[in-house]
């Protein structure tokens, strides 16, 4: 039995992978079984799961199974002909900190102080306390929440809003003094229209609003949009609604979770009347009408430990063969710190299962990103990948490199078959003793020879190869003491790579595949496995000082 854990790329189901229909039709493996752990959070370690059933792999069942886990298990079954169980316990968009126990954090010098900020109460008690604090804040600022009968009058131009507070628009209200508010807020603004414009059709542009809104002009409803936070609002105001002199524009905004308010830049918020444009950004009067009592839901990333408590701890009494892990996208902004949190998780899980150093295999982040940053700006994903690779220093670990099978335009690449196969290759060699090639070249050391740098590798289970019709090595950069990197030329010399550039007379450092999306990097071994990204320098990285904080 293998644990399959992580975030969305481990959660990604068979039903939407590449060649999904064929995969589903051919999924007849009654000796492969999958268990989906219910997705819940807990502030305390749970002893048992809230549900879940073992299901055999069949066309009827496989569609919702973890694709990476299924293809991993299928490859093991094809080679071993033994029953394989996979326990799928993963949640999309989650950070690694939510998968680590409080005991592990308490033993860490970096994180021990943080544990005091994790509530000791139940989730229901925390929600109740949060609601009470928010209600008290609202009362202190604007008085008690209004009755529905009073709110009905707020859309009219005759309503007296003299006691309302001021908020500068645009922006989410979480950044304007209301970080914990989910609910409905009304906004009012007055504009002056002359006689010529009052007779014309007008258009009210509000940009994006998170997430539901109703718009009124002089008490007349001119438009609404429900639960579409990425849509730009554009409402036609019929002729005759505007009047000479003062006109009221009233917007009711409702948000049930996350950020709430006006999400577009100031130049997206305006009123057009004929050829005239009236800017509407700036000060608006506002009043909170209601609070979403369910808006205090604690999400997986709200506090550390939440998913460990609910989705890992109940499993730790269950014997397992090992773990496969695919996570890190949500930690890329803290890529350097991941070299501490990732080993912390591995050691933490091993301590809780009490099965020694069981196999812990993981996926190094795939290539992704349309962001064409310069090499001088660095790469958060490359830094995260380096931290992942550093975990290979722990015993009985293995890493599947996937920087050649991602998708620059999609953070969820659909080729999960090869991901599963690469993890399975590691397991077949390291865990089940098969004599096969299980991975690609991993950087070991370098040496200087004149204006060239010679790169050596370990894990050379197969000879180096250039995956290119013209045998041109790509993906290498080189720098001198000034730490400015330039694209480099490179060639194979036996099982080493020689790197140089005519722009660098005295090189001191080389980097390979050091990008979010190193899709051109083409150093492989002859078994078809790509080399992992690496750097020879120890210079400061862009994420070095970015640390985890609760609530961020």
C-alpha cells in the first residue's frame, strides 16, 4: 500500500488526463485498489477518518482516482504481478506546512515559536470567536448591523448616507481595514450631470467585482452579476434614469469567501454618457449590511498542521510500503525555505508511522510558466526544485524529474502517465530490487579548466545523451565573478559536460535548466530520463529571505 499525497497535480484525476477515454476503457485491474481520503481539516490530530471506501480499478471507478497514483500502481502491477493499494490523500492548492504535524514544528528552531499561534480550540469554537470579534469591530465603526427593512432604502437617491464611512475605491476591503470580512457591503457615490447629458443612454463600468454585485442608479437597478469575480461589469443605464444635478450610484457587493470588493485598476471604474467620461474611482461612502456566518471557514492553508491532523494522522496506524509525493507549486515563492520544510515533513511522517525510513518518492516540479523573466531575475520554481533535490540527502528517498513533460501554459499538465512511470521506476529499483535504470543524471561537482567549466554527475545509471536532432546542448548559462549569467555553449565529453561562453573569459559558475519553464533543456541519459536542474554557485537566491508566516 502506497500513500499518494500532495496538492493538485497529485489530486488530478484519471478522467481528465491525456488519452483519458482510452485509459478509462482499459482500466480493468481488480488487484489495484484505491482509497480516497475525505478532504477535511482539523485543529487537533484525528484518530479516525470521516469516511472513505476501498474501490477496485475499473472503468466505472477509475475516473476520479489520482492519475499519478493510478499510473504508478499500474506500472508496479505490470512488473510485479502483486496486489497494489493506493491511498489518495491530497488537496489542491495546499502548502507543505499544512501537511506537517505540530510536534515536528515544535522541535524545529525555525518554527517552534509559530506553534503558539495555532488555535487550541475546535474549529467551531474558533469560528464563533471570529464572528464575535468581527461583529464587535463593525459595531465600533458603524454601529450595529442594520435590519433588512433599513437596507431596502439604501439604493434610493433620497437616502441620507451622512453617517456612512469612507472607503477609497478600487481595492479589496481586506486591504482597507476589514481583513476578516465576508458578507455584503453597500457603496454609494454621487455625481453631477448637466441637462445635455441627462437625456442620454449611459454605461456604468465597474471593472471586476469579487464576487457578486447589484448596481443601482437613482434607485433603478441597472445590472447585477452573480459569483463571477473575474468578469468585468458593464451595465447600460437607460435614457431617462439620469437626471439633471445630483445622481446616486449605489453598488451592493457580496463576497462569501476570500477577497471582496473592486478588483480592477482605477481606470476601469467610470461612467460614460455620450462622449463624456466620468471617473468613479476615489472616495465612496460604504456601510456593511451583513456578515456571512459561514465566512470564517478554516481552509487548509489557514493554519499549519490542518491537513496532517485530518488526512494523515488517522492513517499512521496503517502499515504502508511507502509514500509518493507531488507538491511544491504553492511553496515556490518560498522555494529556499522548502529545503527545511520538506525534510521536516519526511522525517515527521516517518516518525509517526514508526516504520523506520520507509521509501519516500517525490516529483520534482514540472516546467511551467509564460513569464519571460530575465536570467538576472532568477526563478522561484528553480529554487524550489533545488530544495526538492536536496531532500535526496535523506535515506531511502527518490526524485522523479519532470521538467520535460510539463506544459508552459497549464500548471496541471495532462501527461500524468510518464510521471507515474518515473516514480514507479524508482520504486522498482530501490524498493523492489529490479535491475533497471530509474532516473536521470544528477549534478555532482565541477572543475575549472581555463575558460571552461567541466560538470560531473552522479546517478549515472546510463550514459549522457543530448535530446536534439542537431546534438546541440541547451539550457546552460554561465557567469563570472560579477554574477551575471549568459547563455552558454556546451558539449559532451565522455560522461561530463563542458560549458563555456565567449562572453566570459574567467567563468566561475554554471546553471542548468534554471528557469520556471526550462523546456529547451535537453540533457538526458540514454534511458530517456532528463537531468535535474542545478547550479554550481552558492550565491543568494531570490527566495532566500521569504519565510512562512501564518495567514500569508
